C-alpha cells in the first residue's frame, strides 16, 4: 500500500495517503496481541465454566475482525459525517443505557447489560466516544453562532449521563466520562480554576460513592488495607508478574489463567506478564502511549477547534481506560472491572474502542482544502443566518 501512486485518486488511495499510518499500525499490533492472549487465556476459563474450549476464542476473533472493519470504515468519514454519527450514536446509546435500568441483566448488583443472541451488550461503552463528539460540537459551535447555549446543553447532557450511570451503578464508567468532559472543557478554554473546581467535585462524588455503594467501599478498603478483605485476584495477578520475570515462562506455560475467573478479561495483562514477561508488557504500554502521545502532538498543529476538542476527549478516554486496567492489575489503583482496549475479551468493549480509534483517525486525517464544514467549505454569506 505504501507504493500507491500519487495520481491514483480512488477513495482507498486518498484515505491511505491521508491517514495516520503509525497509529493504524499500533492498532493492528494491539489487535494481534488480543488474539494471541485470547489463545493463551480463554481455553482454561471456558473449561472451568463447562463450555467449549474454543468458545471465547471464536467469539473474540469475530469481535476483533469486526473491530478492525469498524476502525477502517469509521476512519474514512468526513467531518460532517463524524458530527452526524456522533449525535445519532449518542441518542441511541443513551436510550439503550436507559433500557438497562428496565430490562437489563443484573450482575453483581449492577444493571449494565442487555441480552442479545450470542452475546450481551453494555450500551454505556458506546456513550464514551459519542459523548466526546457531541460535547465537542456543542462547546465549539458557540464560537461561530451568537447566543448558542452550547455550554449549558453540554452540561445538561453530562448531568443526564451522570444520572443514568449512577443508577446502574457504574462508577468507573462515570469517572472516565467525567474526566473526558473536564479535559474537553479545559481544552475549550475553561479557566484552570473552574477545571480544578470540577476535579474537586469529582473527588467529593467519589467520597460519596465510597459512603453509599458497598462494592466501592470494599474495593477501596482492600486497596488501602492489605490485611482487610479478599485479595485473591490481586495477589494471584502480582505473583503472575513475578513468575514471568523479564522474558516470561513461555506461551501456554502460565498458571494464572487456571486460577483467575477473569483471566481473559479484566486480568489479561497478568497473563501477558506471566507468559511473555516484563519486556512484552512494557512494549504493550509503549504501544498505548504511542497512540495517545502521537495523537495529542498532532493536535498542536490543528486549527479547527472541533477537531481539537473532540480528539482530545476521545484519546483521553482511550488512554484512561488502558491505564485503569493495567494499573488495577498491578495494584497501583483500586480494582475496577474495565477492559484493556483491543486485548481483553468483550464484544462491547472491542467495538466501542474501535469506534473511538476510528473517529480519532477520521478527525486527524490530512484534509487539504477541507475545513470544519466538510469538503465544500463554509456556507456562503447568502446561506448564513442573519445575526
């Protein structure tokens, strides 16, 4: 593909020349690790629950193929299509998240999933990317339209999302979306004082969650006081990293997958540490860091405020999700059931992360002659509404 002629004007050729190929390659690497680690971790988990050894592998291969297609096709979208998809996707995800409160599956005291044939869907996963696009449009559109209440509408939508996620409850997802929103407000120009006030309110809300929700209190107390509660999963994961050492015990030689019920999902990073060692784990961290840092550096040269605010929100959510998963596995933060993007098992996670990266690639493509209004440019003076 790198040898595509400059005179080739097909859509695929123009896409390849305009896309951030380094980020695309990094995504391919993560999908490859997702497949390898699913081969390593999932058979033992499937046998333990009485299912076919290949059940999780077959499902995840389908999810990863679908995720790769979503990344490619989403990255081809124009700015106009990104904004439209953001609104449509946000409304659908919001409605589906509300439906979990009525017809959702209850697991460990939380209603976050809707049962579908062959899989269950967590609609709140899709709120993250679409919320970032919608709020970016609201915050930046008020710069071109007088009296447009973009900030108020964005805050109202955030409050609605907060109410829904608190009702499930899903404090981890709410924390990620709150961080994304505060990042976007800061990038949009909100004063550091007000952003700090928002962060302080977030800390106060976390303290409230600690007081109200028993599972939050349990996780925090187990993190702060090693002698309190059940530490089986964390202790087992940390032993797995110790057993793996620098180069790992070798593919298929790990033991953590036989001991942890979530070895294929929330603790898949521990499987990587035991079987492939610290060097491979550092390489995975480096791939995630490359995607985040490279995207943020590209925004330094971006003139379109919508692209800047939307992309910053999207990549913040992506990077934070990876950090929370790896940090909780290494006992750097309290445990939180959050997947490792493209690597952990899960259809909702794989597709929502694919949407996130696809939107990032679509927003950061090189677009000579295309501004915030798409390839046709801004509306003419005769088309503008009178001020």
